[in-house]
C-alpha cells in the first residue's frame, strides 16, 4: 500500500529512502504534543483488494462513520508513505473548495482566459456598487 503523506491524521514511520517512509502507525487527530511526526495524511491512497475485507471488519467510530485509516490498519500489509511537497488544497469547506477550483482553473490554459475575464468583470461590477 502507498500513502501520499504530507492534516488531521499523522503517521509514525521510518524513512526508507528519500521521501518514502515505511509506516509503523497511523494516528488519528493527535494534539501537536502527541503527534509522532510532522507528516500528515492527505488521503490519497493506492490500496490492494485486502482493504475491502478490512472495511467490512472496521467498526464505526466518531459520528458513526467507518474511518478508512482504521481499515488500513487492519489489513496487516506493509504501508508506505510518500512525502508530497506540492501545494495542498484543503477543501473541507465550501469557500476553500471554491478558491482551490478558481486557482487551479486559472492555471489551466483551457479555462484561464475566460475565467480571468469573468472574474475581472465581476470584481469591477462589485466595486462599482
């Protein structure tokens, strides 16, 4: 299994090579003092079919939800993490989701010219009012 690490959940692990870690544990929402590392879990996974049986055996946690990190821990497979050094977008609320979509769309040549015109015209109209 491969995790892209870099965050509400933290991992404990040993560096294997460069930005690759062998994960020893996944820690859900630790306080800064309890965090075993500064590596958070982004939530991008490459999983084996073993995850399906693990999900079935995972008990609901807070809010009655089954946590994927709990299921991953049950698979008993080696877990690897990759330290992602790019820009991370937190889309846990509507405004951040919107900001990230605008930023990424402005970088995309298929959309950037029309989107920029649209935004400029709307900013101009808001400032006139």
